[in-house]
C-alpha cells in the first residue's frame, strides 16, 4: 500500500486512509456453511477510480487459507472464527 497516497491503478495521488470493518464470506452456497471471517483493517480508498485496498492480519489470513471453501470449516478452530474475533476485542 502506498504511503504517499498514490493510487496503484490510476496514479491519482488522492488515496485516503479509513478504518474498515469487513466480513469475508466464502463463495457459493456451500461457503455459507463456513463462519464469516471479520477483519478490521485500515482501508486505503482512491476517490478518483474507486480502488480500495487493505491488508488482512496474519491470524485471519491463516483462517482463510486453512478453511475449506466448500463448507467443511476449519478443523483446527473449535469455535466459529467470528465468535473468537469478537472475544478478542472485549
Ligand atoms: Zn485510483
């Protein structure tokens, strides 16, 4: 992500930083059987072309990588991940 605010797509130089709350769902009907993965990243938005960028933290990235998108869940994760994420914030 650019530090100088320059958009990687249109090069406008107007990219701005926001805070985000993003729920990541697995695709397809079977994906609905997996828990939602919540992330709360800084989001960089270009007001010129609409490109939005954010980085997923390592723990949430691991869950996305290890969860079967066909709805089999994450075997190493005993609680729904969204529930765990809420617990960590309180
Ligand atoms: Zn742009």
